[in-house]
C-alpha cells in the first residue's frame, strides 16, 4: 500500500470535514475528494480540489448571469457541439488539482505537458522514501520488433527473474548508498541535494498538479492512448474514471470525439470516398506512403 497509517489517518480526517458553500459542487467528484486511488506498486492519484461541473461549461459558453443551465438534454447537446467543433475555452473554466505519486521516469514524460501548474516534493529539503517501481512480472517485456518506441512479448522464466533481481538489487544498493552518503558514524554527511544524484529513475516522487479540463483532456487523449507507455497510461486510466464522475457529459463527449475518434488526412478521406464509390484503392494509387497506408488500414479494418 502506498500510504502509511498516519497518512491514511490524515486523509480520513480531511474527508470527515465538510463546509457549506455557495460554489458549485459535483456529486460524483465529492466522493473522490482526497481519496488515494492506487496506481502501480507504490503510486497513487488523488483529487485535492476542483472547480466547476458540466453546467459550468454551459454557463461559460452562454456567458450567463445565473446558473446558465437549460434542460439536461440541451446542456449535453451544447457540450457535445463544443467538443465536436474544438470550441475549447468553455472547458478551461473547470479545473482540477491532483496529488500524484509516481516513478521519476513517468514524471519525466508527464512534465512535458506544460499547460499545468506543478509543485514537486523537494529532494533538496527532504529525504526520499525507499520506494521503487518494480514492474509486475507480466509487464517485464522485451523490446518491440515493430515499434522502436514500445515493448513486445513478456519475458519468461529465468530471463524475467534475472531482470527483476537486477532491478531490485540496484534499487536497494543505490538507496543504501544514498543513506550512507548523507551521514554515517558521526560523519558530516553529504547534502541531500547532492546525495540524490545516484538514485535510479524508478524511485517515486510526488507532486501537486493543477490543470484545466481542456488541457487535462489533451493529456488524457495522449496518455490514455494504447501508444502511451503502460506506466503512464495506468495513471491516465485512473484519471479518466475520476473525470467521468466529475463531468459525465463532457467526458462522454471526450470519449466520442477524441478518445475513440481518429484523424483522417486528405488522402485518407479521398481514398475512403473512392472505396465507397466501388473503386479499388491500393497504397500505390492512394497518394499515401507505406506507413500512412498501414495506419489507414488499421483505422478502417475491423480488429
Ligand atoms: C506516445 C508519445 C511519444 C512521445 N515521444 C517523445 C519523444 O520521443 N521525445 C520527446 O521529447 N517527447 C516525446 N513525447 C512528448 C510530446 O512530444 C509532447 O511534448 C507531450 O505529449 C506534451 O504535448 P503538448 O506539447 O501538446 O502538451 P502541453 O505542453 O500541455 O501543451 C498543450 C498545447 O499547448 C500549446 N503549447 C504549449 N506550450 C507551447 C509552446 N511553448 N509553444 C507553442 N505551443 C505551446 C500546444 O498547442 C500544445 O499542443 C511523446 C509523447 C507521446 C504521447
């Protein structure tokens, strides 16, 4: 479990409190507030705060004086229209603040999303916990032969055991040396900001991450995608569930028009039209490169 009993106690105490408010609350999100959803072996994602709900998107789109909502059907229709036509600013009116615990190599991918506000745990100020991501055996995989940026078959037997042993031993040795460098037997000890430099990228870090709904959808579109690395995808998947409870209409529109949708190039649209008209279209007469054609086939063929 990624949380100690003290930390769980703090979370429970916070969850036990409630305050009357004139602000909008989303019932589905109130249930998530502060709860840590476990991800990977020591990680989690938990909602610290949020602003807005589905109605707030409509309110902003209509620039209303009051609640700005009409019938539920009307609001859903508006949200779907906004999503379909990339009218994105009303979605920026909703915000979410998360507390995330994640391995450093996942954090390096995550931090590339520049449109969020971040504050990370300071390893200059504090000592990092002895917590390392060690993949479950089914996620210890070989290099993919078809995708340079991916993994292939799961390693088996002795090979898998050897890899896991190396990962565990290196993590333990580096952490032992981290502690040893910071002071032993009355020695002065190396500064924390320097001692951390020998720690491996599978050590866990933590941050608070605040983002608006439009940019969160952009993050989820890229990181909940099958092409994203498994270790960041599981965080995106956990966040998708939270967002579905927070803004159900917006999330459904996101699923339909982003997550489950595809982009077609001009050549792809042309080829599709010609196919529908009964023409035999091949890569050679499509105007697409071999790679584009394979991507096109993957879109139009049933899996
Ligand atoms: C499957 C996958 C593989 C990847 N592989 C690599 C890799 O090999 N190497 C690598 O370095 N990265 C890689 N990335 C990271 C990727 O290139 C992006 O940096 C990352 O996904 C963040 O996307 P973003 O810039 O759109 O998001 P954000 O930073 O959140 O930005 C959102 C949008 O805001 C706008 N924006 C934000 N900042 C600026 C700016 N300064 N100037 C102009 N417009 C801006 C852009 O329109 C941008 O799309 C990969 C990402 C994925 C999903």
